[in-house]
C-alpha cells in the first residue's frame, strides 16, 4: 500500500452532514434519464412517447460512437420527453409498471472472466449500457471503447461534503466489489489503482489486499484526477480512466446477473434536508422522492452531486446517471447590514479574516456570493488550495487572454474541476468555470 | 433598519439602471449601496457556497491596520509642529494641531482620487474597487506635512491615473499607486518634498517665534555626519535614541516615521493572513544583511554610513512603513512565493544601498519599492518557468 499525502485542499465545516443510516425507499412512480447532464454526448433517441420499455431497453445512443448506449433504468411506459432550449433533450420520463421485466444480457462468472477476450468484455459492457460509467481523464468524457487505458483509478473517497461513505455501499457487497475490480483489471491489463481515505480505511470491510493507495488530505485529495497527478510518472498516464466506486458494483452486477442493475444509494444532506441520511433507491429516481417531499418555507436550493461540483436541479426533476447525492441548501440572498465589517464568528472562511477561524464547530452556509465581483487582487489563496499545483490566478488570466498554449503549459488539463479556487476567491471570480470551459472547448476543437 | 435601507436603495436603483438617466453613475450607486448592505446575489453555478471574505473586507482590514500608524502620525505631526512653533506639546493640543494639518490632506486625497476613480468607472463601466480607499489613505501618510494641498491633489491624481487606471484599474496595476503619486511629487516639486524644512509644519500665527528652527530628520543628520565620527553618536547627540527612532517621535512624513506602529499594523495583517510574511521578513533580512555586509567592508576612510549598526536602518526614515504597507501590496508584488522572498530582500537591500551610496536621495525606500515593482513580473516569470519545467506535461 502506498501512502499519498495531499497537502493542499480545504475541508468545509458545514452543517447538514447526513447521519450514516441507510433507509430503503419504496419504489418511485417514475424514473428518468437526463441526457443533458451527461457531458459531451450527442444523444439520438431510440424511443417515442407512449413506447413501452423493459429494464435495459435502449433509450438513446451517442451519435459520436453508437456503441455507447443508454438503457432504461425501469420497465414501463415513456410518458414524457422534455426538451430544453435548442432542442436539447432534458428528460426521458418512464412511468414504472408494477411488474419489472428485464432485457436479458450475457452473464459470466469468475472463471469465465479469466478466460474471456477483452474485446468481448467491452462488448458486454457497452451492450449492457454501463460502459458510460467508465470515464477518461482529463476531460472526464466517456472512455473510448477502442482503447486500452494506461490505468483505471477507483477512489473509495468521499471527502467532498455530504457524500455516501464507502462502507455503506460496500457493506455486504465485498465479493461483488472484488468481481468488479477483476473486470477493471481485465480492461486495463491489471493496472488498477484503488485508493481509500486514511480516515475511512478502518471502517471499510476487509478489502486491505485490494487497496493500493491510502490518501491523507482534505477535499479533494481523493479525487481521481488528484490521485493521478500525485502518482503519475509519465505523460502517457494522463489519459487514465476512472470510475465511481458505487458504479463498480453496478458493472459487477450486470456481468454477474445478466440484468441491468437499477439500485443506487444516494446521500441526502444539507441544512434544510427534511430527512438527512442515506437512501437506497433507483437510478433516475425523482428528486422529490429521494428527499421525501420537503415542504420548506425558507427558499431552498436543490443540488445534485456535490456542494462544490454539483449542479442545481429543479425539485420536480430527476437524479442524473452519475450523481449519488442530493443536497438541500438555503438559497440565502438576504442583504446584511454592514456585512463586510462584521466580526463573523459564524462566517465560514478559508482566510483568517473572520473570528470563525477560532470557531471549531460546523457552520451554516447559504448560497450567497458574499461579495461583489472585482478584479483579481493577487491574494494567492487559489494557488494555496489547488490540489494539482496549478496557479489558478495566472492560468485563468491567460485563458481569458486566449493564450491557450500557455494555459496548457500551466497544467490546465490537470485541473480536476474541484471548484476550490472559485470558492476561496475574495474577488468572486468564477475561476473554475473559466478553466472548465477552456478545457471543454479545447477538447471539442481537438476531437472535432 | 435593514428594511428601511433596502427600500431606499430599491427605490433609487431605477435611476442608475442601464438606459436610465444616471446609468453612467451606476458604479457610484453600487459602491455606496454595498457599503450599507452586503450583496444579496446568490451563486449561479458550482461551487454553490462561497467563502465569506470579499475584497471589501480585505481592503477595510488594511485600512484598520493603518489606523495605529495614522493616529500616531496625527499626534507626531502636531507635536513636532507645536514644539517648533513654541506651542504646548501636550497630547490634546498636539492632536488637534495634527488634525488641522493632516485632515485637509486626507480629504483632498480622497475627494480628488475618488473623482478620478469615479470618472474612469463611469467611462469604462467597471465598479469602484475598494483598493482605492487604501491608496488614498496611504498617499497622504507618505507626504511631508508642509506639502501644499494643490500638490497633494496633483500627486494623488497622477497616482490614480498613471499608477493604476490607465492600466485597467485595481488588480491590473504594476506599480504601487500611492508611491507612484509620491514619486511624481518627489521629482516634480523637489523643493516641497526634500530638505530639512519640509518635515515640520510651523504654525504661522503671530505669537509664535519667527525664527523657529526646524529639527533635522534622522536621515539627513546621518548623511551630514562627518567622516571619522559615528552616526549613532550624532543621532544621540541630537536626542535621537534608538527607542525614540523606533517609536517614531521625530520629524518626517506624516505616517511613515514610526517603526513601532508600522510593525503593529503589519503583525495585525500577518495574523489575518492578508499580507505575505515572505515579503516582510525578506525585507527585514535584506536591510540587516546589507547593513552587516557594509559593516564588514567598512574601512576608516569610508563614510560613516558603512559602520552604522544595521538595526538603525530599520528604524530611520520610511523603510518600516514601506515594508509593512507598500511592499506587501499584493497586486504590484510578485505572485509566486520564492519571488516574494527575493522581492522583499531586494527592497530592503536597495533601500540601504541608496541611503549609503546616493547622497542625492536621503530616503531610498520609495524608489526601492517602485524599482522592484517593475521587476515583479520578471521574477514571477522566471519562477513560473522553473516550476512548470518540473511538471509532467499534459497537453
């Protein structure tokens, strides 16, 4: 086991941490797929409103690579296909039948896995609709089906606030997890990094033989991109793949059972979450179902994914394919009298400019910007927190000046899009979004 | 109270919105409004929560840190003036006298500076950055108390326009705006900026002695020290003990004489993490190291400056103030950590070298800071290059 020490980063002390209790939710009435929330793909619909689908029927495919298929996470009838601006497909909603029927897929056992050809395994995964769970760094696009990755990174970490602890979903699933890891080993010619947080490690079920890296550090130390940055020895490894740990279980389930797996464990957290905790539900379940119908009088914001990296989502919408947490945060927006000169015993800050730096308790936070946008004053906080040693204050400036070569040499593509630079910025500059957009447009240009 | 203010600003906002009559003055409205009420804007993309620190608090804390030096400056200016004018040197009358000398300068600095800031904000449609309020306080603190108000107005205008706004405003300036303004006055009106006479404001009322003799500053005493005698002896002969120099109770620029109160401000900013300890400590090391080096090479034939105890360099003149508040200004300082060490060190070393080798400029701190401001981008460039060379490329 290799120990990785990530010194930079930041741990948000924020209230609303979900208790580690798992509740099993009843079956939702609807589930949905959200093609809009899967980055880079160009979806081509294979169904129409009114069609009847089984669990595992094809809903849409990616025009860029038709081997990438996205399957129905439930059996029932397509009731709605919602489009957004410019005809982007937002949601494909399926009303669930009482009885579940599955499309059969090939399945293999442990011995079969040893002897199977790698190409056949890729075929099984892409037919089974779970290939998109494997994603390739640095752009975090779906992994190419025709390439062998230098390595696959599996991070058991959950250092971003309010994520599902690995011991919850690994509980009772250690065999399945081991099977999933063997699949990844096959795909990557035995180059799999399995990393766990040092503090989680003692609570994990006995996986010690499997874990290759132990990570010490604050958010986002256990992000696959950070693990890659800290372990890579050559530029060839930049295209490593990664997969969420919960998704390893899905892949293992598909290959073992021959049926499209639909289970998901989702963390529900945030100060205003009515029932914080972990819930066992389905892929694509409605947000209101997961949060168990909160009826807040306070204006709240619903976030899918993490507090740093997630996106805000309508409460009537559904949880996306990749996301495993729902947060409900106070929207804020109240104006404070002489806000800039308050002692701030309860104001969260990375800096030491508030009395909160001697307050050890977890603090309430809302979505207020806490200041107006100003020019960068070179305070240097962003470089202090950047886990991959980019100097965001310089990199975002060369990005805005269209000096793409220079920002690439600064390590733009190493950016793991953790959002810490934007979080700490006193000038309230959307540094992370600027870098993210630069990465994406560079990728589109390179691949198109 | 909050509701009342909210209603007031909401009712006035329509005059400043795009398309309205006073649209150009939106920056003024925004600046005024956000002093009273913090923004209610919420995040539109991730991260969904944001740090509580903003530039407004950042700059206000710098102003707070300047307060000890500023109030001591008020007292000291009044005290020196009253002594020379033969008036009572007790605390209250010194303070009132100091207020009467300094406040006009501060008011001129703020109003004239704010006019330019607002003009550029209106034309370029950017917001008024709080950095200006620090500049406009720093600037009069570096001036001699006898400076005519019109010169102060010209100085702050030059500092704001050419030190900052022509390059795009706060955050894009490569020179320290307050020192740019001072340097302009220094070279444009040397009569009012140098010499022994300018550092004490003599009251011009009839009762006071007409033949008042203003005291010399420690730096000019040191420069005037004759060969084969020691500067320390000259200073203590004139009543300048090390402690007195450290506290700053001697004629000089309004806020820049006191090493003690500059240090208090700097420690406050260091605790809050606003300024870089690298620049500050680098600067102190630079002064001391250069001083020691000169001690070592000193011969009997060299000027008395060579054999001066290096710690005296830190308490005389404006170097303490410059290191605490000017060199550490983050925008014109380098961004990279090792560069900051070098930058601070070079400012300290250059200040001593200018004092020792250049009889034309008794004080070198201002020129040292401005000179190193020019080198900050180069230092950054070199360090970034070295650092990027160590990265495993990812393109």
